[in-house]
C-alpha cells in the first residue's frame, strides 16, 4: 500500500490558481505508481470542484472526502482532501462535528483551525484502517494552536480503539537540534506502508 502526504500550498492567490493545481496533478500523473491513499493539505476550498474533477478523471481516484466546506464556513483559508484509489469505501468520522464514534470530542478543544484535522475510515476487505490527515499550523504564527492540534491528534490515537491506523500530514516539524554548532538540516517526516500480499502490512519502510 502506497501512502502519500502533500501540502499543495493553495493559499496564493486567494482564490487558488488552476494552473498550479493542474501542474500538481500532472506531477502525480507522472509517477510510476500512484499512491492508493493520497492525503492533501492546504487545498484551496474555492477550487474544490476542480480538484475533485482532476483527481477523479485524470488520476482515477474514486472516493474522496474533505474539510473544504468547513474551511469556507470558518473563513480559515484552506482545508484537506483525503482521496482513495480503487473501490474501497470511504467514510468521514467528521470528528469536529462531534460524531458519537469519535474517541475524543474535538469541539471541546476549542480548536481555531478544526479544518486541519480530517479523520477518515477506510473500509478494507480484511479490516478497516483509520486515516488521520493533519496539518499543524506554523508555530511562529500560531504557537498555542499548533500545540492544541498536535495534542488533539495524540489524544485521539491514545483514546481510539486498537486497529490499523495511519497518521500523516504537514506537522510543521522544527529544525533538528544538534549538540554542535553545525547547520541544522530541515527534518522531513514521512513513511510508506508496504505490504507483500499480507494484512496488516508486513513492514514499514
């Protein structure tokens, strides 16, 4: 199973650039193997229709869910899309709406950016996977809100039931601290879950 997380930086221009969106989809189309699970952050909600059209018709993603309407309603810039290739079923936990099966009530956390927290249930014939598509807002601008988002993600996983789970996204990780005065490289955190015909996936690479 291939999983890809990508911040597509849809903030500028404010209404979203169709050309930039098409370029990103073209790059995805150039990959030898498309990810079965695609997690997009910073998707401009004004271009929801274009994103869905390109993901579905150009790349073959068949199931998608998002927080774009919520981002528009809150006037909070951008939201997320989780897209699934194949014929798997996809359902929203919509934790921010306080659905009963959510392990924590995010509305009680008073998150300023709840649209950055998208939880999806992926129905697989061998068992369900829970997918958390998260973006932690930049700490330099929203330090407290970044911590609240990360704590909510941690608490969600801690309180949830035992089952396969993927947490990925743009976590705005800081530069790594080094004990010497050498330059600190930016840290990129990512993983790909690989399976060799077995379930759950046989290894993480």
